[in-house]
């Protein structure tokens, strides 16, 4: 059986629909940055996702090529994730999606090095005839966070975030959102195949003790 991050690390991918405190370990990602409305058809965000998956699947299938990654084992490509923020806005203004800054990411297995990543970017660019040069090898150490499973459309997230905020206030924590510690979403549903009312999205916020 291929290694599946969602099953092996259920505490980070399958939280309950009530807030919980977690300490998230450092992890490496394929990342593409941008600023745009993620819903723009054929826009910058959709292009970024294409690049992420091109590099991710090049690494996943590397064992079938002449390039060998030390310590490689077969695995399921983890779900798409995103870090989001807007400048000069407290929280998130869902009515102004054009002002979203984002870092779209897919988690990498620990055995993938910077060298392996660079090979995958170059290989994916050639094979897919797609410029993948905007992809970067990103290490994120999230640390102490609150998270919850949000059910439904993204525009309904404020109500779920409010539940998280109440939980923090009642338990002696506060949000610690900053330029380095960002609103984080993990997309557990394929939006192309699942209706919005059934979407499952992990929402995670960095926090600190009061």
C-alpha cells in the first residue's frame, strides 16, 4: 500500500467539526505564490495549481525514471493546501477576492531534497511543456495552532472562524496571525467533482497563549 499522509497523519488532515489545539511539525512543500481572485477562470491561481500538480506527480512517478531519489517510497500525493492573507485587513474580507495574496502548496515527503525538487521542476517543464519555474521548495514550521473541519462553501467560512475564535477566548488563547504565520486551508474535497455544500476544508490558524 502506498503511504497516504491523510491516513498516517489523521490529526492534521481530518479534524472534527469543532475546534482543537494542535502542534504542527515542520514540513516541506512545493509552493507557488500569487495575488488574484482564485475563482478567475484560467487565472493565475488556476495556473499555479497546474504547476503544483505537474511537479508533484513528476516526483511521485520518479521511481519509473532513471532519476532515483534516496529513501524513496511510493505515496499518495497529498491534498492541495493554501496560505491566504490580505494586506491592511484584519481577518479576511471575502467580498474582495481580487486582493487575496496566496501561497498554494502541496506537501512533500521528507525524503525529497532541494536537489530532487529542482530535478522535478526541470523535468515537469520539459515533459508537460509548462513553465514550472515559479515553483519553490518551501519549509513551513506552523507550531501551535487551532484547527477545525469546515463543511460547505468557502464563502461560509467566517461563521466557522467565529466558532474557532470563541473557543480560543474561552480557553486562554488568541490568534497569532502575522506575515509569517498565516490563515491556512487544506482542501479535502475535489471541488470539480463535489458540490459546494459537501466540500470539506481544514481551517487552521496560528495561535499563542494569553
